[in-house]
């Protein structure tokens, strides 16, 4: 994968360096403004910080705590360990470092993808605005995206234990991180993966007890389950308004048709089958093009088929789309260009101030159109995976030290 002839390598390197600088600079500048405004502007970080503090204090993690922050926590008790180093610092310092850590984790994951620097620069260019928007809201999504990519990379390399730790961690923080287990066929080590997942899940689930006690942590897991059930109902309820929750295929369908009470199962069961069916093509498991497309399909699918999807969650879906798009370099198809244009306009830019507020409320928010290009891309990728019809390229260039399977 490379740019067309005529692009000098030094130009590509300079472009990549500029993108790397912007990758870290833009989120820090964006969150600095929010920190300057005051606590109401960085409420998400306060929620995260107090997951740790409430575990230590043995308080209910899922109750309203208006004295500490607005809204409720939706993350698992294990998140307390991840946020602990940042929660112990003053808010400004902790929040800045948290955002930089999220950007650095996703950057590291992208660096580990087996693609050329030219393709990597295109990928970063596509997702940098969406990533900045997610980190501006102090979201965990960039980290979850990175963990899923790294678990894919490590399973391709046969490194089951670190992959299992990331998949278990993602599941115990935000539940749908468990989907990373679908990358297991790329390693071929099923028994070891089963043992690694079991042990890492038990370990990570129990670790918060060092900050609290077993009774409180077990009770917190039960409270987490009830909070997620309640949150799902709340997300679906936003379709009756112009809210920016449930920006999923289901939410878009409900908003457009007015059929607000259709069951999620009408979408989730077919989507789940379409995510599993490509794995039946066992002869493709070690095809780099198939592997990359499957990673893209999963990253998009876990967002567009989740009622928890909101605008900052789309850094995961946009990253999945970008991973698919760079498979077509140096000559993307017309369809790839059309989908890229739609993703940039509707998914990335439409929620920003570039678009008039009236337009956003009347169309994008009202009908959940942020999801539309990613849903379309998901079906295109699924068709390619099932049919096996996609451009065959040379095996991607591996990152130094990466033993890519082929």
C-alpha cells in the first residue's frame, strides 16, 4: 500500500510527522478550553474520577451523586483501576493526562497495524477530527478502539495472553469489548485463548477488591447490570425527541419510520449472524485482506448496532471505516470515495459547528443520520467478506518487529 507514483518518501514522512503533532495537540487544546470553562464542561471526567473514589469509599457506583458530578456512571467497577492514576491528581492535570493517554493508546495501536506509513497517514487523517471530538468529551472510546485493534494485532501474531487481557478489560469496562474474541480464529489457538480469557476475566474482575472489599465489588457488578438495562431503555426513549443518544441502525430506523417500539432483536440477530458468517470462510482466515476487513466490520458493527452509541462513540466506527478505506490505496474505487465523502460530511462534520444548528436539529439529530454512512459501509464490507470479492493486494507491510501471519 502506498501513494501513487510521484509522491516522494520525504514528503510522506513530513506529512506523517505533522499528523502526529496534530494528533496530540488538537485534543489537548480542545480539552483545555473545557477545563477552563469549569466542572460542568468536563463532567465526564468527574464521573470517571469518582468511579475510583466511590470504590474506595464503598459508595454506590451507579447512584446519582449530584455533589460530585451530573448524570450516572455506566462503567464497570474494574474501570476504577484504569482511572486511578489520573483520579489521584488535580483535575486539570489528571484530565489532560487522561486525554493524552487515550490519544497515545490509539496512536500506538495504529502504529502496530501492518500497513505502510503512507496508508497509516491517510487513516490518521480520516479519523483525527472524530478522535478529537471524542477526547474533547473525555471519553474512553479511543482507548477501547485501541484495545480492540491491539487484540487483533496480537492474535494475528499468536500472542494470546496480552490479547485476552485487553479483550477482558474492554468487556469489564464497557461490555462490548468482548467482541474482540471473534479475532481468535486468526491465531488458531482456541484452547489457550479459552484459558487466557477465563483467567484474565477473573483476575481483572477481582482486582478492584484491593481498593474496596469483595461484598462491595460483587454488589457493584449487580448494580452495573441494572444500570445498563436502565440505560438501554433511556437510550431508546431519546428517539421520541431529537436527542443524540442511540445513534445506531435501530435508532435511525425508529426516528425515520416513527416505529419507536420495534425490538432491537430484529436488528441484532441478523447483524450478529452477518458478523459470524464470514468466519465460516476458513480458507480466508490467513488472508491479510480478509483479516483487515473483518477488523473494520467489527469496529463499525459494535457501534452501529448498539443503543449506547452516541456521537463520541463514533471514533470506533470511523476508525473501522478508515481501515477498510486504506485497503483500496493507491486507487480507491468510486464507491469507496462516495462512502468516504458521506462519512466526512454526515458522520464527522455534521455534529460540529460547521453545520448550522437548525440543520443539525432538523435532519442529522432528528433522523440519526450520523449513523447512515457507517451503516452503509458496514453492509459493503460484509458483502465483500461473504463474497470474497475485493481487490487482492500484496501482504501489508508489517510494522518493524511484527511477525504478521500470512
